């Protein structure tokens, strides 16, 4: 006799879409996003590329160019996620429910926001810059929705699934957090012509707020990846303002604040990551010891 209090099994469809169909939607969404990124500087969408428009709206909190190399890593883990969902995703009820219901259509939303942001941003007008800011906020919201739905860094996943879900969405959300801060600053500059000292003060305040917010995430979620992304971005913000020949600007207050943020969040993330690794190692050792005792 079935237990009337038992939870019913999760539905095998999400709004009429089954697991295979959702995987195909994810794949198509990813391909479209990558394609748009690839052609964004070709003159097909606009005469200006993403970098061209960014340089036309300089801010004191924009990282040095090397920081944007993180997109290569993000696209690598995204590619892994898209491929892994077809060929390695665990065929357990819990894992499939995570993909179908917890991630669901939110990954397609992430790709759609990214694609729309590219098409809007490269237009390069003040109006499209503000619209782009809304889109990047929606992109961050979609990533955070996945992050919370899947209980990122809550444990209980194998190494490959952790890479596909926890590392993937944490890294992506961490970088979009930085991008949202920069985009917000750019939007302010289109309606408010602040003097140099005010721009410096705003940049310092944003860095401190970002440090506090991400530190909270790192500590409460045991998420070292999000912290390392801010560490990376803060370092390159410092580089961009350190007054060297390779720097875009010379602002000691921002450079010092950003470097301190990078050091603090980097150290905190290292401690949290090391603690998590020790727990995993300790758990494996205990299981190993139990097996030896049984033998």
C-alpha cells in the first residue's frame, strides 16, 4: 500500500517540455549566444564591436583588458555543461530533476539575456546603453535563480556534476556581478557628469560594497569560486588605475582599494576552499577506514 504522506515523484516534463527537449533548447541557446559573440565585432550587427563601445564609455572601475580573458574560462565550463548534459549527466531522479526543474528554462533565459545584451550594447547610443544595463541585471537575476534553485555548493554532487553546475554558474554569476557594477556606473555617466573626485569616491564605495556582498556569499554558501572571480576582477581594476605605463588611469585611491579587496577576498576564498577540500578528504578517508574495518 502506498504511503499517502509520501512526496509524489517529480514530473517528467516542465511546462510540457521533456528532458531531451530541454537539453536541445539549452544547446541551441548556447550556440546562438556564442555565434552572436563571435560576429559582434564583424560589422554585421553594428559598425562598433563590444570593445569599441566599452572604450567609448570609460569608467574608473572598468578592469584592465586582461581581466576579460575570464570569458574564455566561462565559455569552457559552459561548453562542458552543454555537452555533459547529453553524455554524462547522472540518470538518477534527483539529478535529472535538477536539470529539468531547478535549472529548467533559466539557462535559456541566461543565454537570451546575454544575446540581447550583445545586440543592444554594440549599438553604442546612450539609450541602448541604459537598456543594456537592464538586460545585464536580468542576466544576473537568471543566474542567481539557477544558483538558488540548485542549491549551489550544498554538497551531494560528484566532481563532474559539481563542475557542470556549482563551478559553472558560480563563476558566471561572479563575473556578471562585476559586469553589473561596471554597467551601472556607465549608465550613471550617461545622465550625470560627475567630477573626478566624485567618480573616485563612487568607485571606492562600489568596490567595498562588492567585497562585503561577495564575502557574505563566500562564507554563507562556502563558495570560493565566486570569491576568486572578484579577486581576479579587483586585481585588474587595481592594475588599470596604478599609473604604470600599461595602466589606463592613475588613481591611487582606487588602485589601493581594489588591491586590498583582491587580497582580502582571495585569502577568504582560499580559506573556505581549503576547508571544503579538507572536509572532502576527511570524508573519503573515513569511508576508506570503514571499508578496511569491514574487511
